[in-house]
């Protein structure tokens, strides 16, 4: 098939993505490496500085930052060399996480470019943190949403809420259009 005959990539509907996310699930630990030097984990992992040191974590993204969520912050890591990026986001389908996609992807990309290791976490490491990690893979690694989901799911069970999935679908569509025009 010639390139001009190849079917155009289309972002799957949210219901298909949910089916993909729920298929072939297996037990997931508190923290998993989902991409080289990129980890997704839960709040307990983020609060265990000795574990972070053992893993070689140099950067932390807290997708549940703030006093009403997981209030670690740069001050929590002051006795370490960990660089911190916080996103104050509730795990709520109506919350717009998309304004944080690019800045968080830039932070993760910068860390990985310096040979760092990044932990992205929220409360359980399933929805908010997974959404930000997926957005990074889509923006910086140029994966489609389905490719990013497959990459992460092969290492960790994730389940972004429906609102976050819809925001990732919108990102996927806009990135596909941008690639097409470049």
C-alpha cells in the first residue's frame, strides 16, 4: 500500500479506549517503570525517600499536589537532590488537566534528557499520574494515544477517569493534525 493510500490515523472513541484499558489486567505494584527511566507510582512511594534513592529517582511530578491532596512539595524533598514539579489536580472527570500537559511533558523531557529518573505520582498512580505520563509520551515521544496506552499498560494497570481520557483524545487528535501539516 502506498503512503497516500494508508488509512488516516483516527483517535478511537473513549469507550474503545476504556475497553483497551480494562482488558488483560494483572496485579500492579506501588511503583512501575513504564518507559525507560519514567516511573508511575502512588503517594506512599513518593513519600519513601529511601525507596526513591534506591530507584535513583532524580525528579518527582506530583499530580495531586497541594494541602488538600498530597502535600509533599519541594520542601518535602529539601534533604535530597530531587527536583520537584507539582500539579494541583483533583481526580475528577470535570477537572481540566490539559493545561498542565505541555509544562509537565517539558519537565519530564528535561529530566530524562539529563539522564535523570522521574517518578510521576498521584494518590494511587492510576488516573492523574497516568494521564500526565501518557501526555508526555504523546507530546515528546510522538506516540499516538493507543501506542502510549499500550506502552504504559504493558508495565502498569492504569485507568484515567473519563474526563482525562477525553482530554487525551483531544490531545491525540490535535497532535495527529499537527503531524499531518508538518
